[in-house]
C-alpha cells in the first residue's frame, strides 16, 4: 500500500495504521542507533519534528493520538534520503530488518572533486509545498535540461542565464544594459534558441533559486514593526501614524493589507538559519567552521578571537555550548550608508551585518562570509530606535541559543543541533551608542569610564574635552604632582573599577519611537534589546570600540594641529584663552596689540618652511603597489595641507609615514611623543600578539597621553583621544584588533551601494542585487551546473537540483516534492 494512504487516509485505530506505525518506529530506532544519538524527532501534527524525545513510546503515543504531520511521506528526519527513497531506508519483513544504504551513481561521473559527492548532501529538507511551487520546480527541471539552442551540448538554458547573471553581478551592469545584451545575444545565436530577451524574463527564470527575504512593514516613526500579533494592524498603536503612504489621512483602509498601497517604511530581513544550513551543506566550508578548534595554533599568543578570555569564559559558563565546536559565534556590525554616493544627500540606509568567528582569521572578515541580515529603509536613520528593527534577528538568535536547529554536517556526515551567539558588536562611536543604549555625548561620553569620566568644559571653545589621564598612572608617579603642565591641579584619583552595566539598565523602561521621547536624565538612554539574550550579561566586552575610526580621528586632529589647517586646527585664540583660564602654560596666552592679536609660538607650531618640508616628505614617498592609496594626491603643496584622506590613508600615515615626516622639524620631546603614539597604533594592528606585552603597551600609551597633555592644547583631547586608553583592555578580553574593526564592513557597504540602480527605491535595488549575487556566487549552485553538463540521467538530474536546494533555501520544499 502507498505510504500516504495508511498515514493520512486510514483510521488510526485500524491494524494497517498500527503496522505502518511500527515500521516507522523501527526505522527511527535503527537511525538513532546508526547516528549514536539519544533523541528522536517526533513527526506528529503538534511537534512537527521540532521536539525530540528519548523515549520512543512517547512518540508512539503522539502519533496514535494526533497522527503524522502533513506530507511527511519521506522520513527524511529518520534516516531516509530525499534523493532516493531507497537510500538509508529500512525494510521490515516480519522479524527481519535490512538496512539499505545504496546509492544510484552515474556511470559517466568522472568528477574527482570531493564536494561533488551527491550522497553527502542534506537529508533534512522540509516537504510542505503547494501546487504552484511544484509547477515552478518542474519548470526549473526543464530549464536545467533544455539546451540553449537546438544541437547545443555545452550550455543549457539555466546554465547560460546563471553565467550571464554572474557577469552582471560582478561588473555592476544596469538592468537596461543587461536587457540590451540579452537582445543582441539572442539575435547572434541560432534560430530557436531559448535565451531570454529581457532582464525580467531572466529573473523570472531564476526566481525559484532566490534567497529567502522577509518584507516587514514598519511604523514611519520607528515605533514598531507590523509582525506577529500586529501583522494585520493598519496604524501604529504607539503614535497613531498610518502604516501606508496615503495622500489623505481620511482614506478608508481595507482589511486586506495587500490592497492599501505601499508601506510608509520597510524592513528587509534575510533569515540566518537557512543560510547557516547552507554553509554546513558544503563539505569544505563545514570543515572551515571547525578551524578554531582543529586548526588553530594554541601557544598562548593572540591570533584569533578564539584565543581570547571572553571566548573561554563563555565555554566555561555554558559547557553545553562550548563542547560542540561547530556552534557559531558572530560579530555584529551596523552603520549608515548613503546609497546615492552623493555626500550632499541626507538619505541614510542601515544594513546589519554578521561575520563568522568560527572561520580562520584570514577568512572570517572576507566578503564571502559576511552576511547581511537586515536592511533598514531610509531616508532617516533609526538612531536609538534601532532595537525595533533588530527584533526579528534577536528572535532567531534566541532560538539558536535556546533550542538550536537541526543541521546536517557534510564534513562529518551527521546531523547535529546547531546553536549560535553574538560574541560582540562592531561599529563606529555614534552607532555604539545606538546599539548599547549609552549616551556617547556630553560630559560622561566614555562608555567604559561611565560616570567617572573626567571632562572639562572649555567656555571659549564651547566644547567638552576629556583629559585627566594621569589617574591611570601608578600611584606616586612624578606626573601626578605637576600642575601647570596639565590641568592646573594635582592628581590623586585612581582608575575606576569595572561596573555592572546590567544593573544600570535593568529598570529602564523607555518607549521607542521618534514621537515618544520621554525625559531621561540618565546617561543610559535605553535598555538595549541585546540584553534579552541570556548570555549577554556574562560578556566582558559587549560592544567593541572601533579602532579604525579612533585612528582616523586622532590622525585628523594631529595633522590639523601640526599644519594649522583652517577648520581642523586645534589651536587658536579661543584655545589660548581657555589655557589662561585653566592656569596652564600662561606664556602661550594671546598677546593683544593695537592692530592685532598675537599668538606666541608653541612647541608644536611649525614655520612655513617646516610645513613645506613636512608636506614635501609625504609628497615624495613611494610605496609598493596595493600598499596604500597614492599619498601624493592627498598632499597640497600650495596650501601645505592634506585633503580627502580616507580611513586607510590615515592608518598608513599614523603607523608609518608621520614618524618619518616629523624628523628634524619638531623639538625632540614632541617628536618622540608623536612617534610613540604612532608606534602604539602600529603594534595593536599586529596579527600575532603576546599577552604578556599588553601591560607594557598600556603603561606606555598612558605615559604618551600624559605627555601629549603637557605639550598639546586642551582642545586636542576629544573623546576619541581618550578612548585610546581602553583599546588594550579590549584586546585582552576579545583578541586582536584586526578582527574587530570596521574596514571589512565599510568595504562591504560600498559593494551594497553599488547595487543601486533605481534611485527612487534604493533599498529595493540593494535587496534585489544582493539576492541575485547570493545565487550566482554560490559554489554549490555552480556545482549543480557542472554536474548537469553533458549528463542527462533522471536520477542525476534530481540529485543536481538537490544540490541547488542546499544552496538556496527557497527551493527546498519544491525539491523535496520532486524527489519523492
């Protein structure tokens, strides 16, 4: 009898159902023994293979009471393969049990690539589909088999379109130019060819292989998302704003949300669970995800995030999580981008990105392994309300931490429960405040020092500066007793002890939204949604300071002071007046004459000849190809200043070129202090760090900052200069800096901006381009094409499309139906 008949069309009290149920339980028990697992998935209507039991009698009770879940005729979670029902199947004949582990191989298969072994793929695809999805799947089969033109043996229709889309994605072709190319190629090919003649037709052909994307409507004032219990609502229950873009507020709203026009604001969410399954479906990548345990050199040096104490503390605190080396640790980053590439535009789109710290250090920050999970629509940035948009991601992360998901490991050839966590966040300083909930402006701007941040208000410059670095020095240090060289006072304070951040935000109840601002005098603006993650309170460093932006800001301030660049200089009349008011370096106070105000030269003041010499040195420097940008283009010899410096330009200047350029043009004490500051930035970017040297680095940088306070004006010491004192502490806790700065994420956001083709809907263009690239760059999808070339056996065809399902979650259910 057909399995579907006794499972769904016969009473559960009949003897036929009882015999079939016993056959299933026997197969499940044999599969558990083969895998060495202690739990069995329950496929009843209520559990749907999400719950597991160690007692098979419990599963038998559920199946007798509730019956099997719909369309589970292929027992994929209990040992059967979706490629071939005979694979790993169990034949029950009275008391004789036979396990059939055969595989129908292709006689003409000459592939030597281990990734092409079809019997090593996923066995846990869902089987719930409808008729429309079945039709699309069969169309995909036909296109994969159909030759590009009569007599063509090298390219199929699907093969040709995928290769052309790959070129479109790599070189940023517009849809219009791609359509023109398809028309020309269609005319060049022989009559009767199957090549689409428009971008729309080509995308329609590939849509079954698309990346899964959830479109979620949002309140235009960032109050809420229309999801879960609010999915059918039409107005925000917090501010009352309409969900849709309507010309008149009096327009009637239909009960069907699909008939009421475009949403006022949108969020695109790319679920991470199907993409993690895809990663483990590739044998090579599944092996790389074990590198932090199997391939890492463990000699006490800091080479990877896995060498850090924070990694070990999580393993010790949660041994069940740490014992499974395949569990993922993510780094989360978010920042605003201008999708138009025009600095005058105020449009701000916010992607949320994840990097994978299980990978080797040379891969975890590569573009291939960075996943965009959220795209928040502009034109206004979410700001403090970013927690509203992080909710879908946090829900998935809770699932990945609490119960985990069942994933097939192609490297170990087994299923396992995958769990994941956020190891830290990486962002610039304003976004740091948005993600953490701490107010990064004002008198207490330092999130590490918190309420013990030492700040001074300069009334003439009208700015807050952060000095007082002598409190980080050992007790009895000679600098503590000096007054005139620093802020006019002796220093008796010590460095603050670590504080409990959760106790600061535990009782905060802030309603998010642009129109619901409550008065809050605390330096904590909100209780971040990150605290909903159970492990968040046990992390030593939750939000990392971005060394890239710190280095750039310090470099800009240093060059602006030395070259006295208008608009960027830290010296001037108001600064000198503030120094007089503070009672420090009174000899540098402004001298008023009849016609003008004269500023006495300071130890950092450069003459016209010295500025020319400094700029000439930078102008004439030659470096190897790809080492840096052409520094010559940044130097203006006419004005003696540097223009248009990017973050990496500042990195190269700080770590290598400024110490060379200042030789011979500054007093020795100033030159040595600047050189020590540059050397510090050079050392912290090392790929291998000895933990025993970190304490020495910390002492040296504190002394360097104290010496800068002695020589430089107070206006130089903004919050970015102060944050240098906390970099070493984060290296001790989280590992090397090069795995926790914004360079790779900024480059990735640059690629996202390149997807914009429709300036009226930039976020939609980014989503479409990103989803297309996921298809054409997937190595698993291209293995599908290689196996299809010249091979026409039905079993191989089904197996090849099975591979594409592993790469593209949207086609999983369709593939399962065809393989049954």
